[in-house]
C-alpha cells in the first residue's frame, strides 16, 4: 500500500496509474477469453497480437509505477462495472467484440486526454505514447471486424448500437458522480 508520509496530491497520479494498470490487466483477460471464441484465422491472428499488447501494457504501467516509487494496489473498475450493468453479460462473440470495441475507444480517449496535460513525468509521457499507438490499432481492427460481420448478419449492427448506448450511459453516470464529489472528469478505465 501507499504510505501515509506521501503528500495527498502525489497520491493522485499513483491512483490513476493503478487504474490504467488494472484496465490493461482486465483487457488482457477479456482478449484471452475472446481468442478462444475466434471463428477465423484472421481474427485469431489479430487477437493473439492484441493479447500480447495488453499484457505488455500491463507491464509498462507496472514498471512506470515502480519507477516513480509507487506501489501496485487493487483498484475498482467503475467504468467496466457500469458498462456491464447496462449491456448485460455478453453471451456471443459478436457481443464480446462490441463491448471490447467501445471499451477500447474509451481507453484511447482517456490516454490521449492525459497526454494533453503538459506537465507530466517523462516516464508517463513515454509510456502513454507507446501504448496509444497499439490502442489505435485495437479500435480499428475490431471495428473493421464488426463491420465485416454486420454485412453478413444485420443483428451485429444492433449489438454495436447497444454497446454504444451502454458506454454512453456508463460515462454519463461516472461524470455525474464525479461532478457530485468534485473530482476530475474523464476517468473511465
Ligand atoms: Fe492496452
Ligand atoms: Fe487495447
């Protein structure tokens, strides 16, 4: 655990980095489950590379936290919890892909927002830059896969729309909650 002699404002970045780390670990677990359901060679290939990326990202945040003198702590995942509660338990490959797609989009948005903050330690900036490149690819290949599947089965478009609505509701709830407690907006991972 983080010790009490660190000033309160310095605890904040560690909390956020632990959120990032938890989101990447969670992402690796989801991609592992997805890869067992993959129904084409292309998707199996893409998910293998994706799984590698998420595991590397989890390690990069672990390393950044260590380099900055922080500790690895268990944190809640408020966005994932809300996303799941609005969408329901994903039961098919299409549903899992759609949920991963919206979740990856939010992840990129949050990382890019963080990179826009001018004064961040170079280790965080470097880590963000490296990860964002991978995350952009995650969003684009999953979107292309879903669009391909939607051409063959019109139900896939409905699933994508449902995932977008669940994502929107999850983020609105988080923002309302953060506004109520006066925290910074945009923490969705
Ligand atoms: Fe990632
Ligand atoms: Fe990702």
